[in-house]
C-alpha cells in the first residue's frame, strides 16, 4: 500500500519506540485493522505500540506537528468500529498493549492504579490477590483493556450494583492531542475543585486524547454468592422480580440478565455443552447473582423465600439455584452461548439500547410487534443486562429469508426500534458507544445544542482533528 503518511514521520516514530514497537507488514497489522464482527476493515501504514508514557507523548507530539491522525486502540473488542482506522490509509494506529503495568495497589484506599494497556481480567486478578474486587466484568474481559473500557465507558454484568466504568474511576492520566500530559491521577473520593475533567475522556472513544493510566475503585471481595436461573411468567414479571429481590436482600443483587426462549433454543442447537435449565419450556428467564460480604450470611434463604413467594403468586414458574461452582458456570454458559449462537442462526441486526428499568417490558413488547410488522417472521432475541435497563435487542432473520436481503434492511429496522427507544426517553447506545457505526445516526437523537457542545469540546481539545477522526462526532 502506498502510504499517505510521510516516510520521514514513519521513520521518526520508529526511532521513538524502536523496532519492537512498530508493525508495518500487512500480516502483523491484520488483527489491528478489522473490527471483531468484521463490519469494518481499515488501512494503515503503521501500528505503533509505546511502552512508556514518554513514548506516547513523543509520538503524539510528532503526529500533531505533522497533522497525522492517530487511532488509539486497546484490545480491539469494541463493537462499533471506533478502534479501526479509515479505509483511506492516512491514520496510524496506536496500540496501548505494551503500556500495561499495574503501578500501585492501595488496599486501605480501595484503589488500584493501572496503565491503559492492562487487560481487564488481569486487573480483576490483581485486585483479587489483594483481597479486593474490581467489579467491571464483561464477555471480552480476557482481551479488552482498561484504556478501551474507559474510552467506551464499558458496562457489563455488574453495572446494576457497582455502576459502569465512569463510576469506577477516581483519576486519569491523559496525553492530549498536542502531546501535553494531563496528570489527573487523583485517588480522592471527594474533590470539588471545579469541572470534573476526567469525565470528558471517559466514553470519548479516543477522540479527545490517549488515556495512559487510571486510578480505579476497588470494593470488598464478596464472601458468598448466590446464583439462580428463574423462569418468569411475563416480561413485566421479570422486572417485578428484580425489584423484590433488591428490596428483600438490601440491594445485594449484582447481576440480573434476561434470557429469552429463542436465545436458549439457538444455544441448544448450535453451542455444544449447553443444557436446558428446566424440563419444561418457558418464554422468559432471568439469570441472577446476589452477593454478600460474609459466608452463610442468610442471603440464600432470602433468595429462596422471595422466589418461593413469587412462585405461589404465579409470577415465577420455575427456579433453580446453583449448588456448586460447576452449576454456576453452566448457568453463565447459557448467557454466553446466546451471543455465540446468533452467528450460525443467520443474519442478525443489532441494537444496544437502554430504557428506564421500569419500561423494559413495554419496550420489548412494542419492539416485537413493530419488528413483526416490518419483517414478518424475523425472530427477536432481546437479552442482556435488563437489571440496569440495557437490552441487547438483536433480531435474527426469518428462516426462509436470504441473509443479505435481511441485512440490507439494517437501517430500516434500526429506525423502527430506535423510534420506540426515543419515545421512552431511552438511549440508542447503552454501552457500546457510537464509533463509526452510529456517528451519523446519533444526530437524529441528540438536540442540536447537545451536538454543538460536543463539537465545541472536540475543537477545543483537538483543534487539528487528529485524534480518532470520524468517530463519535463529525466536526
Ligand atoms: C464478546 C464481547 C462481549 C462484550 N460485552 C460487553 C459488555 O457486556 N459491556 C460493554 O460495555 N461492552 C462489551 N463489549 C464491547 C467491548 O468489549 C468494550 O467496549 C470494551 O470496553 C472495549 O475495550 P477494548 O480495549 O477492546 O477497546 P478497543 O475496541 O480497542 O477500543 C474502543 C474505543 O476506545 C478507544 N481507546 C482504546 N484504548 C484507548 C486509550 N488508551 N486511550 C484513548 N482511547 C482508547 C479506541 O480508539 C476506541 O474508540 C463486548 C465485546 C465482545 C467482543
């Protein structure tokens, strides 16, 4: 590929980071240039992987001077094309995977200070070794990085109890688009000294600077966990059950996921090792985890009593509580299998939406009707983190429809589903971000004023527009 980035800039980057820090051969760069679902394939002359903050600064300063655009990249597990360069080939990719030290754990302050390239699972493990919990948990935790989690404001299964990434950060260190270093690595729980600048960079998807390190909050490690899978009579009942469990347990529900029958059916069909949780088929299932700080805390009795009462009233149809670790894994395996099984099940049109928790059932029921009216026979697979109002409202193609013909209706179906989300004052991107996928669509869902404020922010921090151009907001 003929490079659009001047050769002398590529050479200077090479000199800053040394040979181990650059990739320029197609085979070496391949994994950095394709989005996980294959939706975007970018081009770039170079992937640079700094090992120190000084190297990050030097590369950014050089690119700023030369007007060369940079695409920051973590584990490249993001689902909206935000970490992929454009097809034009004029942007370099900055992979943070070698900037990956745990700088400090402070157990008494309940904090851990980590560099952006640390893999999420490693941070969880480091916290665990200090008898602490870092609660962010999601399907890609074995490969996504803290910098990516911060930049997408990742959510995952524990948001209900611990919040999303935005709630889990006390301080940040960021290399700004001109190469200056903002050291905001504070470890304070109280600091009312003006604008909370770190929040600008969280969820910014790499458009305002390169995050190099963060101070993250830790929590007491739970000593007892109760996991259950429950068949519920109605979608409204799923949310009612969540509310009852929160009340009865004193808010000890950490995860509460919706599993639809269609998702279980395709999992049984396509993913080896998945077992139907009950002998009888039901329409709606909730997978839940509650946790307590003390073993034998009585939590199990509380869950049993609450489910028993709900069963007497007909709200719950069947329930099983995990007796051991292997059963816990089996239950969560069903949840993961629903994601995997959608691939062999055919074309799937995705929505990652949020509505108020109290409107989740209404949203799904209205969306199901609208989808059937638009594409008869299309099979909704609404699943995910309903405990915090986030529904992955995916729709699998009708069995007798051509896959491409179905996928060609992506925008049309999105418009129908997102109109319902808007009518409920919801969000069209609950946890995955905007990236390239929704950069234009979001203009229909935010006010002109809000979009203008976002553009002003972008121009203020990145006047040359070199930081991840074409993502989040067009300037
Ligand atoms: C199987 C699977 C399950 C998933 N489950 C969830 C889930 O439950 N909840 C959820 O929220 N997401 C989920 N995701 C999406 C994804 O894992 C998250 O968005 C994750 O936070 C991205 O991290 P990453 O390191 O892979 O970032 P990348 O994909 O590499 O990058 C994402 C964005 O962050 C920017 N970025 C990365 N590092 C930096 C940095 N150091 N400085 C500045 N910008 C940076 C990139 O430019 C890009 O805009 C899932 C993905 C997969 C594949």
